[in-house]
C-alpha cells in the first residue's frame, strides 16, 4: 500500500509526499517529532516546503531523510532529491549526509559556553605547568637523599657513649627507675635479705630508690628495658639486653662511675655475724665392767676335841 502511495505521489512536491505518507499511516506531527526528535516547527516548514525557515541545507536534507524513513519512504533518495532541488552539489560530503542524524539546533549550546570551556581548559594546563615547575625546582634545590651505606656484616655493634664526662657533682639527686616494658625487678640492701622493692614494674611505671637506703643493689633479667637516672642525668643500661644482672649498685656515685666507663667501686658489704661452731656431742664413755671381788674362803673351823670320857679336872 505504501508503494502505491509512493507511485501516486511521485510527481508531487517533497513536502506534500511526506504529509500524505504521514496521514496514510495515521500519524500526527507530534508522533513524527517524538520518533525523529525533530521539532514540530521544522516539520511544519518541511510539509509547507519553507526551506528558508530551516537552519541550513544540510539540516534540511537530514530532516527530510529522517521524516521519510519514519513514514516508510526512501529517506536517502528524498534527501538527495532535496539537495539537487536546493542546488546542492553532490560530493563525498553529500554521500556521508545519508547517514547523518540531524540535531536540534535549539539544543545546541551557545557559543560562549564552548569558549568558556576552552578558556578553562587552558587555565588548568597553565596552572599545572606552573605547579610542576616549582615542584621540580624545589626538588632540585633540596637534592637527592644521601644513600645510606650499611655497616659491614662482621662489624661490632657500637657501644653507647655518654654525651659528656660526668662529674661527682652529677651524683646528686634521687635514683629513679622507669620501665619501658613490663619487667621484674628486685632492689635490696647489699649483704642482707631486706628488699626495698620486689615485683613486676609495668610499662611506664617509675620507682625511686629511698634516700635512706645504705647500699642498694638491683637484680633483673631485662636491664635493657629499665631507664636509670640520677636526678636529671640518664645512666646507660645496667647490662646487656635480656641478660640477668645482679648485685649491681644503685648508689649515685657508683652509677656515675658506670656512666663514665669506669668500673664502679665495690660495695663493702657488712661483715656477717660470726657463726658459733656447732657443739658436737660426744658419746658417753662406755661403762667399764667392774669385776666383783672373789669371795673369801670360809674360815677353817676347829673341830671340837674328841670326847675321851675323862671328866675334866676340877
């Protein structure tokens, strides 16, 4: 039926043929506008063939082609016919217009928006170049970091050195112990069983040696986590890491001597009380057996005289 309409309207004007094809399909201009996205005012100009009211020849050709395709006509052929009618020159550019989707000129953004966007892009590029120039200049001024040379594998570990030689005057002030980690500590009087402190010191806990202590000594298994100070003077660790130390003097003068690298003076422990020699119990002497004296023989008895029968004399 559409082919019959095309044959019947082949001699009519382009706008008339488009209108007849639209009405044959029962479509309104609103339907064509929604389908082709061409404003209604442009569709009305096309049906009335008011080509001067359209933006340009290229737009007119594209509108007619889209309109014709929407109503079932040969869009490329009608577009080419309109171009020849309007005096367009067929060229490679005209061939490409057969596949060009026209845009609504009313929706094209104003030219000032495009200029503002281009200016903003230029400013961003210039700002980035200025920032990069300053960043590279600052990096060159500072220079690359010096490469760290690792110590030889067999090099001995450096020994902590005191910042300055301490004098006996530095020995003034209380002796304090501060634990950087949990550590067991026992502080006691030398040569006795009297404990001044014994227990677990928590991380951050501080304990001060009493001023009345005579010869305080310390015993701990982790001297490396104990910070020792005499007044405001820090003392190096009392022993190697994670090694048991004992009988280490906490007297201020001894700690100052340790900090100076000199061996601390020996602590004179009070002489122990003399011990009494244990009393050895001797076993009692064995009893000497006493031999009883021999029994004396019985005295000899004189037998009575024998009777002779003679009477004794008167």
